[in-house]
């Protein structure tokens, strides 16, 4: 497979059989739907594939099923239908465009690379769509994802089918989002995906250590961002998996702060949230450290509450336990700590029912992690909270935030924001904290700062 620049886990290392089995699972699901076609048509745009903006959503789904990393390709998987089951369209050779964007493979080369039964130029899409969708009951396609030409072709074919074949067997019935088929498959990571995520975690740990070692009063948040992301790239990542958060002082109370435009002060905490993208898989780590090298008593008290919630949440990660139980374990420990900090009163039950904790902890404890930093996958199944299974990868990220203008917080806590986040793999007998080598104990965290 075509490697990405700087990938430490080159996608070309993944055996073709891995992608074939993923496609076979989709084809079986299409048959269960009575016959249908999955279409993945990423938007066409310029820029290096190492730029994350060009690698989200549909394009990563196409990689997941084919291993193909080239731009402009369209995938067709046809399940339960006569004719080829694995077809792709790719941009035709064009010397003028290749002069700017680099050489393109011809259809025969693509077919050889990915094992497709048929590959044709995208200039032939309009002519071939009626056959490719013919006799299919459902089209699994993401309308409005930026591939305007394909939107039009799919909708035109749906209209023609309803006009000519209405109520007949084999007529096209509707358009369904591809996530209906793919999200469940992507939720459980195979060994190749687990390895990519392990490398992302390992690189994230090394990069955090390098960046935090240069933190001291007076440096800019933007400098910390640059040090971290440079370490990602030098270490072999294709770039950051998402915009880095380097939030000093009260900026840490803004959950998705990414301006990174302030200087760090002597008494500040720095909340650093970032992750590398390795082989297209996303790392995601957060640590909160004292800029001056030592927590104040108040800062340490808040930090230790968050740390206790982390331990409680990690203890709930195991096969068969509900993913919601991870959040519940975290929440109970945070509420206990908020009572100790004189922020909340009353019982834990009442605090949960009244959501009294929400001004200080407004987000969930976990999200799925994989090709996307917020990987798809339902958190409930059949109306019930989903149970964790081996191969699932999720974050555990408790936090407490006390914005300066929050009257419910005691004055000494206002302006403090603390979050600790780890990458966790569900194993057959429990969990593996992939980012465990990045310290969380207060004394060890203090030693990370300014060590360089």
C-alpha cells in the first residue's frame, strides 16, 4: 500500500488479507440488507495527505476497507448482487495536474495494488453508475460530505429507480449512511490497529516528555505547541491528530482552547492536550503540570481529586462492564472530591440527579479512539449502555474546571483547570493503559517540568 510520509507504522506493512476480510464483513452485511452498494467518495482537494484536514471521515473509511491512500478515489462494494463486488474509480492520468500534485497511478496499477476486480477512471462514473447500483435495494452513501458530483449521481439514480421500477423487486429503496455498516466494525480494533495505536501512544509519551521538559515561566503557549508537534513529526508521525491544546492558567477552563497565544506565568498550571497521528491512527493524551515546577497546596488538592477519579475510572475498564460505568466511577470520585473542596454539599446521589457537578465537569469521561480521535461507535446498543469488549480502545479523561467568573466556586479555586487523559485498550482480562509511561503522580509530574 502507498505509505504516508513519516508514518512509523507504514500502512504498506498491513497485509492485503486484513483489508479483504474487512470488505468481506461489509459484503455479508449488504447481503443481509437484501442486496446493496456501499459507496465511499471522499471530497477531492489539494494538499499533502499528511495534513489531517484531508484525512478525516470518508477518506479514512476508504483506507480502512482498501488500504488505499491516494486522493480522489471512489469505492464501490456490491453485496448480494450480480457482477463484481469490489470496484474502484480513480482520477485519470493528467500530465498538467500531475506536474503540480505528483504522479498518479493508472487504473491497472490501482487494481493490482488493492486487489480490486475492476478499476476505471472517475470520468466514467456517470456512465457506469446505473450498472453499479442496478438491482441494489439500498445505497450506503454519505450525502453532503463534499463529493458534490457523486451526490448528484446517487440522487439522480434514486429518482430514476423510483420512476421506472417503483414497487418492483430489485428497485432502489433509499440512501443510508455508511456508518450503519462500518461503525460497529471499526469499534473493535484488530491487532494491526492496536499496534498503530500503541505506537501513537508511545510517541505521544516521548513527545510530551520532550515538550514539558522545556516548560518554564515566560514561555509562550505557542512554543509548547510547537515543541510538542515538532516531536511528533521528528518521531515519525504524519502530524498532530487534532489541534493541540496548550492552555496556561485560566485558559485551561476553556475545554477546546486552541489559540495557544498567552505566556505562561510562575504560578500557572499548564494543561497540555495533544496526540500524534501514526499510520493514520490517532493518539490522545493530556497532562496538567505546574509551570514553576511545584504545585501550590490548592492546585495539588484539585489535582489529587482528578487523579483519584482517574484511578476509579481505570478500575472500571474491563470486558463485560458497561462503558457508562467508567463515567459513573469517575463522576462519583469527582463529586466526593468536590465535597472535600467545599464546592458541593449533600449526597452523591443528589449531586448526580441534580447534575450539580456539571459546572465543574461538563464532559464525558471517555470517547472511542482509532482512525479518528473521536472514533465512531454507539455508546448504547439496543437501548442499553454498551458493554466493553476486548479490542476496544477508549480514553479516560477526568477533569475539574473552575472558570474565573464562576460564582459557585470558592475564590481560591477560580481560574484552575485540571485534566488527565490516557489511552486505554480493553484486554481479555482487564485493561492496558497505553500511556502509562507518562507520569501522573504529583511528584513525578513536577519533575517533568523544566527538566530540559
